[in-house]
C-alpha cells in the first residue's frame, strides 16, 4: 500500500509542474449494514476511501487520472479507476487510457452499453471503474462525433475481453442520438428528445451477448422525465430485459456464472417499471433522491432513498438505504441495507 500512496503523491507533483494543472479529492468514511436475502444474517463494516481527480495540460496534450485508495472489511485497495492521456489535433483526438464507456440517458439500466448495463446512477455512493483502451475520435462540427476504440479487455474489476468499439453521436437543437457497435457482436442505440424546459422523452436498446451467454438477446428501455420549476426531476422508465435468467434460477448456483461481482444486484425477470425523484443537485442546502423498482413478473418491489446534507463548504453528511419486502426477486441477495457517512472535499 505504501508504494501506491507514493505513486499518487508522484502524480500530484507531476501535475503541479504542468503549464495548466489542477487537482481535487473526495474523502469518504462510511458505515454499512446489510441484511442478507432469504436469511436473517446481517453484516456491518466500515469503509474509508479517497477519490482523487488529477488534471494537467501542456502543448496540446492533456492528462487525467482518478486514483482510488481505500480500506474496507474486505481488505485494502489502491488502483486507478480512470486515467487517460489525450492529444488534440484539430478535429481529431487520440486517447490512451482507462475510460468509462457509459452511454445514454437511462437511469435504471443502460441497454445501449455493451459494458455497463448497470450505469451506477441508482447508487450515488458507488464508484465505477473504466476499461483500458486506445481511442481515436473525430468531431468535424458541433453536430456529429465519431470514435473508434481498441479494447484491451481489462480495467480494475473489469474483464470484458479484447475487442473493438465504434460509436457515432449526432446532436440537434432539442434532440440527441447515438449508435454503438462493438465486437461480440453488439449493437446499441440511444436517443432523447426535449419537448420544452420540462419534458424529455428518451430510449435505449441493445442486442448482443451479456455475461458470457451463448445466446444473443435484445434489451430495450423507454423513459420520460419532467423537471419542475424548482429544479427537481421525476423519472418513469420501462425496461424489457431479454437476458433474464428466469425465476427458476434465482436460488441456483448458475447465477454466479451470469453476473460478475462488480455488477449491481442482478435482474431475473423480463419486465420492470422504475420510478425516481431527485431534487435539484445545484441546491446548496442538500440533495435527495427517491427510487422504486417494480418487477412485472413476480410483483416484487425495491424501495431506495439517498440524501446528503452539507455541514459547510467541505463537509457533507450522506445516507443511502434500500428495502425489498417479502420473498421475491429483489430480496434474493439483499433484503435491506443502510449506509451512512461523511464526505470531505479537498483542497
């Protein structure tokens, strides 16, 4: 662990010597209590974590790194969640590093992504890690963007296999769309349309193999959101999940073969409704988010809530809880959980 702290310090010193540079960090300390699914076992643990952001730019070459240092009941860890070196050449950009390949506007799940079906937006505390790649992008104007990437197949906690990815984005005055194709093979599509200052309609779809399945299946999501005058937003989404493993496998050992440990709680059914309300994230007196997921297959429901309250400009208290009543899909792994802690902003 000592050499990894030294590596982070060396990155900080190197960033400071660049022509244009900066850094910031978030220090987390939180306690978690989790009640296991069909049993009554409860586990608790304390986690301490530092998440850094390092930025530097010199002679058209930009550098970004996100080192993560932490200690939890499962051990110590120090890794680069993301990093990239990018060279700008007019309308062209060449990138080498570890990036998040997260696409689309969906909140619950992201069918358009071949790598991040769980996009992490339902868990504000969770840290996603990137995928190692080399990427070339071309942005000829303000409407279109094209990129192609060679995927190394690795990243911290990621094992997606070597391959490639191509992506095209187009943006209009009140709409945006994207098309993704990757080895696997996988095809993804997303789009959104903003009617006015309040309403937005969006959708995502993806067809391919997930979790090393032999069969090719299709997932799609349709959603809408409404933002009020005070800045709060309400979301409603419907997800059709073509990769469902079926209720008969809920308590089967086969589950571990379909879902990597880094993924969120897996889905077993095919049809879901998702509801969320979140406050204005720009408000200075705090932020909250309420979430509910309903399985249209077994009638199961999961309720979640997140809230944070700033004590001052640097210290913020936060809490995240979830509850899934009864014996149903969402209570297979976690019946209830509660996480509460403090976040410190640096410098």
